[in-house]
C-alpha cells in the first residue's frame, strides 16, 4: 500500500488572510437598502432537537406563517429531507412545473442537526421540484444556515411564490424579526454577495459567525443547473466560506422566485442549544470520535489534510477516475491534480470544518488564487476545496490537468452558482461531441472545446453567466442538449444518447461504473438521479467481489441507499461514517458497514430526541421517506422503470477506442462470462456481444432490486410495502392505484 | 498460486502481504487484509509471508465524497 | 510560557504520606468543587506504586484545533478558554494527547489547567513547580 505522507514543509507559503476585499460593494449595497416588510416572531430554542414549528414564506405576497410540527411528521418524516418532501408534496400538484409559483424550496436540518459534539452535524437539506428532472431533488449541504435557522426557532423554512423584484429574506433569530428587503445595488455573484451580506447584517465583528447567507450567482439566471451556496464565516481566514447545495438546479428555482439571498442571524452557538434528552451520551460519543480522528485519520484517509481529494490518485489506480467523458478510468497526468498537490496547495494551519465540532474537517481551502479570466480577473480569491468531485469532474473528465485552471473553474462554478459535478459532466459531454464532430467551431460560436482547453471551458461558463452564446445551451444540461443536437441533425442519435451521461435529467457524478454492475444500479436506480450519495458500491462489488450474485447486489442496493438516506433526515454528513474507521473494525462482522459508527448514529439520535431506536429502526425510518419519495416521483409522472434507464456509457464501452483501450479486460470477459472466443470475432461483433450482455444484466438487476425493495417489476412500491411502512395514506394510495390496480 | 479476492495471483517464495498489495496496485488506505481468514494488522503487511495456496481477501472499505 | 512540572521521584516518595492536596486544592479553590476528580491535574498510581502525572504542559494543540477560537494563549503563554466563545464541541478534549483537557458532566464547557500554581503551593512535598519555558512551535494537526 502506497500512501501520501504529509510533509508540512511542502505546504505552499500563502497568507490565508489575503484576498481582494469588497468595501465599495458593501457601501453600495448598504446605501440602496430598502425594507419592504417586517414581521416579528418569538425566537425559541429546540427541545430534544425540534423547535416544533416551521416557517412558511410566500415571497410573492410577502406573507409569513408559522406551522406546527406534528407528531406524525416526526414519526414518519423525522426531519431534513423528510420534512422537505412532505411539505413539497402538499405544495404541488402533478401538474406543477418547477417554475410555477407553487413550487417550493424547503430547507431543513433535522433533529440532530446543530449538535456540536460529533463530526458532520451541521447539514441543511434542500428540496424542490428540479428544473432538470421535473421531480423532487434533494441536496445535502454544509454551512451554518440550517442549524442557525433551527436555533432561531424553525425546524424548516418553506419558500413559495415569486417576487416581483429581487428580494432578500432576513431572519433575525436574536431579535425575532423576519424582514423582506431590497438591495438593488447588491452584487450578484456569491463570493462578493456572501461577503457583503454577512458584513451588512452582522452587528459587530463578534456577530459575523452568527450569520449565514444562502445565495447563488449570475449563471443561475440563465441556466437550469443553478446551485445554492450556504455560507459560514471563517474566523481564521477572516472571510466568508461556502458549501454547495449543488445537484438538480435548486439555484435556478431560487432565482426564478427572484430571491437574491436568504440571511439568517442566529444566536451565539453553544454546546447544548438542541436541548438534547441525554447530553452526557452526546458528549461521550463525541469525545471518543474526535480521539479516533486524531489517532487514525493520519494513517487512513488523511481527510484533515486532503479532504475528499485524497481519492483522486486512488480512483486513477483502480481505473475508476472519469477521463474524457467517462471513456477511460485513468490518465498519465493525474499526478498533477492528485492529493499530494492539493495537500501542498490547501492551507493546513487552519480549522476547516463546515460546522462546529467537525474534527474530520474536510472543507479545505485554496487561498491566494489570482484569477486569469472573467469579471474578477486579477482578483485574489479563496477557493473551496477542491473536493474529489471537482478535481475529477472539472479536471480529468474534461482533460484539464493544470491545477490553477482547475481552481479557476471551481471558483467560477461556485461564485456563478453552478454545480461543479453537473458542469464537469456537461462540459465533458460537450468536449466529446466536439471531438466526434457532433459540435464544431461554427456550432459552438467559436469555442474550441478540445479536451483540456480550460480557456474555452471558462469562456463557455462566462457566456452562461452573461446569458449568451453557446454557454446558454450548455446551461440546459446534458438531457436537453442531447435532444437539441439530435433535433438539429448534428450526429448519430444513438451515439449522442449513449455518451450523454444523464439519467432522469441529472448528470452523473464522477465515478466510472462500467465494471461494477452494482454501482450502475447505485447510480440509475436512485430517487433523484445519478448521484453517489445513495450508494457507492464499486469497491464492494468490483474489487472485493463481495457481491457475486444478483441477490447480493440487490441487498446492497436495498441497505446502503436507505442507510445513507438517514443522514439527510437528521442533518448529518455522510463522510464521518466511513472516511475514518475505528480500531478493531476489521474484527467486526460486516466491517464494511462500520458497525461501531452505525451504533454511534443510533445513540446520537436516541440521545438527542429521547426516542429510543436501534439499527433496524434506523433503516425503517429511511425506508418510509425513501418510498414516499418514489411515490412522489410517480405522482409527477416519472418514477417508473423506464425512468431508471441508464446511458450505455455508464454500463460498457460505447466506442471502438474505449473497447481497444481495455481490450484485454473486455476480451477476457467474453471468454469467462459469455463463453465466446474473441479471437474469432470482429471488433464490432465483440462490442455488440458486450452490449447485449451488459444491458441484459442491468435489466435483470432492476428486476431483483425492485423485488428486494418491495416494488413491482415496473418499480412501483406495492400496497403491502406501503402498508408495512405506515405510509399508506389515502393520497399516496391514490397515486399508485392506477398502476397497481385495486388492492386485493 | 494464491487467490486474492477470488482471482488467481502467482505465488513466489517470500511473498508478503505488502507484495500482494503492490502487485495488485491496491493503494486505498482503508483496507482489511485477511490471509486464510486471519486478519493481518497493518504494521505487519511488510513482514507477513503469505503461504502457497492461500486465500487472501483485501477488503476495501468505502470512502469519498 | 508558564508550565506546571512535577518531580515524580519526590511525588512518589511523598505520596506515602499525602492526601493528594494538589488535586483537592485545584478542585476546591479553582473550581469550587469538593471532588478532587474534578481537578485539572491528576496523579494516578500504577499497580507497582509508581505515580503517573496528568499535567497540562500548555503545548497549544487545543488552540490549533478549536473551531471557535475560544482557546488562546494569554500574556504568560498559558492557554486559556474563553467560555463566552466556546461551542462545547470537545475537539480540544479528543485531540489532547496528554488527556488533560477535561469535562465535568455538569458543565457544557470543558476545562483545563491554567498554570495558576495553587497545586504547587498545596503540595506538602514541593514536588510541583511552575517553570518558565519557551512556547513550542505551532503544530499542524
């Protein structure tokens, strides 16, 4: 085993406090400030993790209403993503589209969210009808907003309606005020807007940490792939930092509502603001976990040093790093963007958690980047990360291996409000289309989108932010580009569909799934679309060979999506579960589930809420919400087997060069899996045999997984499963009845 | 010959766990290695000799964003 | 910086006749608690009668990891906790290699030794002393 060793002397000497400041922008925003309406409320702190009320805001009429959290909501939906889905279900009808005023953006942390004793406990879950998928999207994001909202008095925030002019919603949990404001001269892009609003709404220096801003940027106005930035104030750097609710275009919905920003000013955070049922247990588990990080992380993933970027070189070594639009799994230049580089480029003398108490601290920051292009050319900025997804998506998948280019792409995605994962896959698709003649200089309006041309990539992004040119088309996302390119007669429809890496309208995240059938399902058989937060099974399946049968794969595709859904019900981050492993884990039964950490989560939930659960009930809690979401998809006219179809690029080699690049592997599979003699076959015959085998086994996987999940062959949860889970509400049954027939 | 995660690997005199990891390019840090069902501690990878015919399991845990 | 030190040989010899006055003094005078287990220093005994001292050496690791900047060195170089800034996350406790950042189940904020010297005065055998030593370099954790 080869592992990067941390050498402090190699960390670049960059002053983490130096960056371009935006005083003039702050003055201009302040001068233009106009209060439209102010409503008082009584701030309150949670009791056993819940404030027991939520806030509904109509940004069109400026009406504000409090709603009680019912016992049924807690029992069935828990919080976070569960609350978001439940409120969204009530807000919309099957006819509602993403840009109708009744569509909502719901933000909720969850009952355990905001505790400070354990790592990864400050997450906000954001739910809306996605402009890309037209079904609910959920996104799990760091930053302080969700916990500060809860400590102000609300378990969730519903945003409905559409404003006439750009609006700022300010929730002051110290004074008990909700204010609608206009700041016509406020900047647009997040890195400036977040900084300006944090300083505008904080009453003094010490108050800066109590402010969190939710915002997006210029590109969200002109694309379907807009993202939301959730801020926190980084005391040591003296600047505002961001985490992103990236997937599915939530930022686009935000701008469609004419929201410019949400600002929450919460109370000074303390260790027991959740008023947990059993603080002592939280404290003990937390201390044990912090100690585990101190002792084990330096020899395991080095999350504190590298963040998630530690797997760049690992994915490359296992032929899993997406290269050139998911054609290949490794590249000779990967070393230029691997963790050894990021370790030296990211500041290491600071605290990088996106919520208090995160000892895993993966939110790295690359300071001192001087921008070479765009409206902020010449500015010195701090860039979040880059995380693995950004290094892989913006980097290797597009053939970009210059780290400064990668950081600049990362920066502009963030400040313009675009999802980096989505942009990576969008741009990789465009570049492959360019390489294959589906696009050319004329069709792109002069952008030479050859592999690795970061300048053209950036220019396309700047165009999108300006709402111009080919950038506007890129902002439609892969699904709509495929339809457009086919409609224009620009290329072979089958090729375009095969290489466009989207499912349900959402772009794939950055792992190569061709050699892991379980992961093909882990991507395509998801509720919201192909994002690895439901299941990441490549090692279990492809490397460990732990899932040899279809039934084994189906079991993994039952358990892990439910286990990981649970993080989003409670305000947790996934990473502290399995990016560090306790001593003695190897001797445990089912070590890949990290049993000690699962027990930590069971205990954290019980100790916060006072509701005793076990690891089986944890899975049931998720299953209720997961199946409810599936029915929600069906209600919106999707959510069936046909919508779980996967692009062939995710299942196998589409092109001759892909096949030839891994010929030994593919030929070998023909022999061992299909009993064919590759030497007696033409390349076309071999590729056709692979295609038939690979698509056939994916279809079979769907059958077995659906059965394990308690769904019909068409992917519809059965009456029995809905009843067993206690979500057989009349309005749920009404959705499935036309598909299932009347109950027996 | 030995088997590593079910697949054959040529055995040679003096083959260690470390040697297997290098032969397979298993670079991931969160792994659990068993040789004939016995868990091998990480500090012992370089010194643990793997016998001919052994069943070796290199269990990769999960990581990443 | 001011650092608490112990001469374990003197302590071992003296402990035959003492009642852990250092711990009692710390618990009573600093924390106003009767329980010596709540002191910020501990002298424990192994089976063979040898003493093991748990003393904060003001190394500053906790300053490095505190997300709230609630831990800072004062003018004397002693690491002090500002309770008004503390968010009760306990990373300081988990990252303290000497296991001397502690918590009292009754309090949300943790506590540590401030090199105040009350224990030095209380020790009947003069086994403890406060010394002035250079601050160690900032350590990346």
